[in-house]
C-alpha cells in the first residue's frame, strides 16, 4: 500500500485499529458462546450432584422385526364398495320412462338429455360386455366399471347385456337387472337403449355424472 503523506498514514492506522477491535470483539463473542455451551452441558451435573453409571442397564427386549403394516387403504376400499353395493331386489320399473325403450333419467334431468343420449350426442368412451357372466359376476363387473369410468372423467359408456337369444325362454336375463343396478349407482345420470348401430336392444347407453375436479 502506497503512503503519500501523514493523512494516508492516519487513515491506515485507523483501519488497522478498527480491524483489530473487530477481531477482538469476535474472539470475545466466541469465548462467551463457548462458555455458555459448557455451562449448559454442566447444568444437569451441577443440579443433581455426582452420578455413577448403572451396572445393570435394565433395558426392555423389543422385537427386532416391526409388525406388519395395517392395510388401512384396503379396508377403506372394501368399506366403500359395501356402501355402494347394488341390490338384486331393487324394483326399477316405477323409475323408468314409459317410452318404448324404458329409458331412465334422474330427477331434475330433462327428457331432452335422454333424447340427446339416444341420438348419439355424446360419443361412447368406454364399453363393458357382460356376455357369458353369471349374475353375481355381472353385478360386480358393472359396479367396478362404472366407478372406474367416472373416476377417469368418462361421460358416456355402453353396457352390453345381450338380447338373451341363448338363454332359456329366449328372454334377456341381464337386461332388467342391469337397468336396476344402474339406477342404484349415484354416478349414473341417465341411460337409454342403444341405437341399432350401437347394439340395439342388447345394450344400454349410459350418461355419467361429470367427475369432480380436484
């Protein structure tokens, strides 16, 4: 550092003095912090006096492997399925519109909705074919299908229950049951018999509630 006169020398002297004072203050602060930490460490021994380690540790023997986690989510899913279970004894006849195809719509849903559904206003996004399933299998498959489709935000699905041509008496075994089950599903807004191009009397077009946004 170049010194050109007494004024510069005085400035340098002042700066050196300030640096030394700061260093001394920092060192003092460090010593005080260390002293406080040591005092905290000695606080217990000063409070209780002289102590001796136990010869017998007297520790409890705990199992080395943790218990299996409880399947809480599985239980919740089962409980939800039970709450949403659908009955075979439900009488759907009084809830169907008395048109030639016995369509259904929730209270508050206008007849225009079933007309638009029947005309193909909503594209079919998913399909469930119940051919070859027993009644209990079809009921379970339909419930799971509707729940899953609604969760995905699907609006229109087709459920194929068949025309019963291969059944005893040539009558559709599942058609009435499927109608009854769908009415009991809260996700279902309406359904109609499919157009001939979409399966006719052997299938239903189902309009689902909009999925709730997160």
